[in-house]
C-alpha cells in the first residue's frame, strides 16, 4: 500500500512518544572530583550552613588562583534565609584571611539584621575584616587552634597625599571599630589597643589572638567546635526570642559603661 506524502508511519506502526529525560544522578567518581567523597549527605535540615573562606571579594575581581568568597553570592543567600519558612537558623563557618572592607561590613550588617538566630564558628582563621563577620551572629565560637588578626585597615591603589585621605581612612576604621564593639564584649579602648599594638607582627602592627585569647579579650563568646555550635544554635532556635543572647550582651555592655561614671 502506497502512502501519501502526509503519512508519517505505517498503519501497523505506533507513533513513538518521546520519553521525558531523567535527571542524571552524580556517580561516585564525580562526587570524589567535586567534593572529595563518594556519598553526599542529603538530610533535610532547618539549619542553613554558610561558609566564608579565602578572601572576601568586593568590587574588584581577584586573580583566579585566589580562593575567594564573593559577596554578591552571599547576600542573596542571606535574603533567601530570611524569607524561607523552612530555615530556622544559620550556622556560619569562617576560615578567611579578610578582604574588601566594605564587602565584609555589608555581609556583617546583613547577618546581624537577620531575625533568625545565627551562630558563627571560626576555624583556622578569622582575620582582618573577618572579625566583624564573626561577631555579627547571635553567638560566636572559635576553635582552640584558630586565630584572629586585628590590625588597622589598608588602602590599595592610588593614594593621594592630602589630609582628606587620612580622614577617609579614619572614618572607615571607625565603622569597623563601632560594629565590632557593638556586637561583642570588647570595649572600644581595648579593641583599638589591640589594633595598634606593636611588636607582635613582623611586618605590620596589630595583634594575633589564638583560641581562648579571643574569648578573654571579649571578641568571641566561647571556645568550641561544631558540636557546641550546633547545640547552641538548636537551643536558640527553641527560644521564642532568638536574639536574647545579643540583647543580654548589649545590656551588659551598657551596664559596664555606666559603672565607671557612677563611681566618679
């Protein structure tokens, strides 16, 4: 039987229906290449984990060999955490050398303004502008061997030798100092003393705080690891007022500032 030009299949042949494509599951080799493990945990959790690593990248793109955290990638995540009904808390893990001052302050302000409880854990290092990010959470932890470097801010690129340049740097530094002192137990006088201390760094001025030293100075709340951080975050998530720890910290700071004035 001859078919017309409009026929696309024989009478005894059924039309072939295109099967929907199935999503390819990553195999063990791909997981090893991307994540260094064969199995990726996929347990659904009400805690969102965010990692700040390497150098915090700001308005200037850093070289490709640098490990960076791009602030334009982190800010949308923070907005999504605030809007999500499934996420109840934020675990922030830091191992950063610092980076762009304004980008770091932007991340710190976003974290501090979250309505949901947050806990930070400094592993390895939380240096330079990583200090405001670490103290921006509701509660903060530091590993016993982790370090935090406090030093004055710097300026890259063209520097004009006029008084306005120094005034700009001074205002920028005040922004960092005020944020850190408002979100930790350290006083402004002590923090500036750590920032301008000489003799500890070979090619710079400042202070390196290791583990418990950061707690003793009032920058970090407690020495601990992932177990303590998750336990405290779950405790904050169960409290109706998640920012009670931050409010208590602010009230304690006000009381300590009033005490010397009342004595005199």
